C-alpha cells in the first residue's frame, strides 16, 4: 500500500493513463515532456503516407540511392511505386579492389530525399491520423519536428549518465568503444569483427535499417548517426549521419543542409497533453 501511494504521487493517474495508451513505436521521455518516435521515419512509413495522399507527386521524395530502390522509380512522367515491405536494396561496395555483396531490406530504412516542407506535411497527416483513432484521441497528439534545443537535450541525455572521463561517455563522443567497435553509424576508420560483419551486411557510408545498434537510455534508436534529423528550423539538422564524423553527431553541433540529401531524414515528436 505504501509503495502504491508513492507511485501515485510520483506518477499521477492522468499521466499513467496516457502512458498506457501511447502509440506503438513511440517512447514517452518524461523529463523532456515529449512523446518521441523510437526510430527515424522509415520508407514503409512514407509509403503509408503516400498511399493516403493518393500518391500525390508533390509528396514524392527526390530520387536517390535509397528511395529509387525502396519507394518508387520514374521513367519520363511514369511513376512506378515499390513495396518496401518485400524488397531489398543492393548496398554492395568495393573494398580493397573487391566488390562486397550486401543487401538490406527496405521496410525499415530511414526515408531520405525529403524536403523540409514534406516533413511538415507528414507531421500534419500523422496528427490527423491519430485524432481519428479513438484510443489516442484524448491525448490530442500534435506531431511535429523537434526544436534544435529539444534535439540537443535528447543527445545530451545519451551522455548524461557518465562523468567526463568515463569510458562509455568517451565511446559516444568518439563513436568507438574500447574494443575498437563503432557504436553508431558514422564515418570512421576503426574496425572490429562486429563492424566488419555489419559492413558486409549493410554496406558502408550508407544509412542502415533500424535496430542494428542498441537503443539509448531513452529507448531511442539512431539518434546519433545514421541519418541527420531535421529540426523545426529549416536548414538545421542534428545528430549527424553515416557521412558525418562522431564529433559532428554530438549535442550542440548543427548539420546544415540545403534541400534533400541522402544522409538527411527526420523523426517526429509530440507534446503529450490532457
């Protein structure tokens, strides 16, 4: 009974009720008062969005090595949609003069080739989608891009548990742990056996699908590295990508972009209100 009373004080009924009905694929980060997507918006997520708009040409990503394999191809004015749930992307690369064959399932690849305006349109669509689902309607979820300050706070949370000299903190700051293994997808020259296997499976210098690396202590995947994530300030992304060094993935660093990039994606956040 005493423990229950303490829990009720620390975790009010209204918030616990909200927590219970959080949509799948999201985490409630209480100290930031944010509902956050566990992963970056994927090719599969974008396909659902495109289907809801009737494949609006204005919402098609700019073709690149990801979207041209995973979402659609275009010949002249003809657009052929693909099915990321059932196809794989060739991520083969040349290493020491030898071609290394690698393939990656498209479904969980982060969508890239997206404009800032398209990302905003996706957020608006997602908000409307959840309003129409009775289970989540009372949460009044307003999905949006995170502010630069919010992104920095989430990136800082990764480092916060450890003092300055701690090996775990140093590992996230350098991107490499004490075994010489990269712990997120960034540009590096250190290779351990695990990273070599990843390289052969997923390629190198390209975004990887979700779940390759461990989630952080907030339960979020690939906040550092993989694809840099747009903020609500146009032209400013955070967290770095597969083409950025570890130092460019740290809190406080801006990843500047002009238009769609293969290394640029986004994830959504929402305020959880009564």
